[in-house]
């Protein structure tokens, strides 16, 4: 059963930026990969390898993003968690999204993202 989100939830007030492969305009031309913006969440798992995904909340008041090439999830400009594989980074990014999508303000989203990052750092230091 899908959770119900309110009108003010982060999930309803988010803008996604991600790469999309476009068909070539003529025979023999390579496919073009361009960044698109959407209010609908993309299928993060199906995006091209090394693709970046950014989600902005409440008109850009806060954002976090997946750096696919470096396999990092950023929760702040210089605050990121590195991962061993692209698959692990995508899973972590989706986990972070699930934790914040029903929250009601940028400050709640930012706080939850910081706690999420601390949790990942704790896991890494425990091993």
C-alpha cells in the first residue's frame, strides 16, 4: 500500500534532474544524452551507468544528489558518502529519498539527510 503524501510534502515539492538518452535525428548519428528536469521521479535504477540524479526541494531551498561517476551521494555541497559500486550508491540514494519524501519542510528534509549521512558514516567506521 502506497503512503499518502500531503500537499506540503517533499515528494510533491521536488524537481528532479537526470540524464535521458534521445534517439538520433538521422541514420548513423549517435544517441544524444541530455539532462532533463521533471516533477516526476525517474527510474533511478534504469538510468545510464554513471548518470547523475539531483532532486531539489521547495524551489531549491535544499537538494541532494547522486554523482554516478564517482559513486557518491551528496547531502550538502561538500558533504557526501562514497560507495564501492554504482549499484550501492543508487540503493543508498533511493533509501535517502524514501526517508525524506513525506517530510513537510526543507529544514526537516535537511535534518533527515544529515542523520542519514551520519548513519552511513557510523556503518563504515564500525567495519
